[in-house]
C-alpha cells in the first residue's frame, strides 16, 4: 500500500478529505488501481489532448476512479481478511499439535 503522496505542506494535518485535494488542484491516485487523475475529476489524455471524464468515488479519505474500482478494492480486502482468518485457524491447529506432542512425549 503506497503512502499518501498528497500530504505535501499539509502533511501535519491528520488527513485531508479527498474533496479538498480535488478542489485544490491536487493529483490523486485511485486507491485500487493507482490510476492518477487531475483536479475536478478530470484526467488529461496525452494522446488526444482532451480531458477524460472520470466517475470518481470519494470514500472518506480515499478515492477510486469508479464504483467498480471501489468494489474491486473491497473484494480484495475481504479476500485478504478471509485468508488471514484461515491462517489464524491453521496457526492455532499447529500450536495445538505442538502442545499435544510435548504432552505425550513427556
Ligand atoms: Zn481505479
């Protein structure tokens, strides 16, 4: 997870609502795919020299380039959490095995 690249001179603040970044003309990066876009929800197409309109989703302090990206990100997080739960179960089983071995070995 990259750190916030938008802190700049306001880094001393706990966080700045994404909307402020946009209104202030900051560059933003999608929290999911990393696509960068410019202020006011537009991105510049370097090839055609036109603005690309983006369907930005602002969710607290993070921004997604579209609702699809937000859903995709949340799905990834859910998957990661599920794997962690699985790991905890396995770690618990392994520990139980060790305890059992020690007990019978004594
Ligand atoms: Zn995105």
